[in-house]
């Protein structure tokens, strides 16, 4: 197919302290944050759901998604 014709969309569940790093990784790689929300009230630890979308070369999109996943499980976020 055409270069730049691939699409990626999905959602990532993460702990609340991981949100900013994941958003930064997605944006650095030209992936859009479409929505950010929670499903439950009073959950502990607090789980946040982020929906994303991107269009471009498949390898670039997959690298951007991988960069976001690499932010999960780092640092203080996992020390509840």
C-alpha cells in the first residue's frame, strides 16, 4: 500500500501516575490522545484509560505505540 496509509487506534489502561509520561510519548511520536477517562469510582489504585489514534507509516506508528508502552511500570507509579 501507500506510505502513510496505515492507521492505529486503541486504548491503554494505566495507573494514574503513568498518564503524563504516556501522553508525552504518544505526542512525541505524532499519535493523538482522543480521550482520557476512568471507568470506576473509588478504585485503588486508580486506573485511567487513554484512547489514541494515529495515521502514517506502519513502522512509525508501531514505534510510537511501543514508546508509550515502555513508559508503563516505571518509577513511583508501581510502588503503591
